[in-house]
């Protein structure tokens, strides 16, 4: 039976994690901008800060979606391989019985 072994968190947990993630990206971008361009640069350029945070979120979304997709494809591949093996063994049994003249 196919069972996806991906994300096991509840929607409530995922929602809380989303807030933590945005805070993490926000803090990292503030630190990066202020380090590169001087104190309070991020504070004085909120539109740039917002776009950088969005870029981080989008990058993570793209990468994690790709990872989930490929993990899912691996699950499907493994299921197909297992299913084909079961079919082969069933056919081997069938032809073995047929060669003995049994029906």
C-alpha cells in the first residue's frame, strides 16, 4: 500500500512554523542589509526589506516543493517496482501450474 512519508506536522504546527520562518528571514535580511549598507539601512528601506523576505520565502517554497515532488516520485517508483515484482511472482506461479497441466 502506498504511504507518503513526507510532512507529518499538523496545520496548526505548520502555521506557527510559518511565522517563525518569516521572523527568521526578516531578522536575517535586516542584519544583512545593515551590515552591508550601514546601521538602520533596513529600517529606512522597508520596501527592499519586504522584497528580500518574499524572495527568501519563494526560494524556500520552490526548493521544498521540488524536494516533496521528488520524494513522492521515489515513493511511486518504489511502489511500482514492488507491484511489478508481485505480478512477476504471480505469473511465475500461474505458468508453473499451467505447465503441469493444472488449471
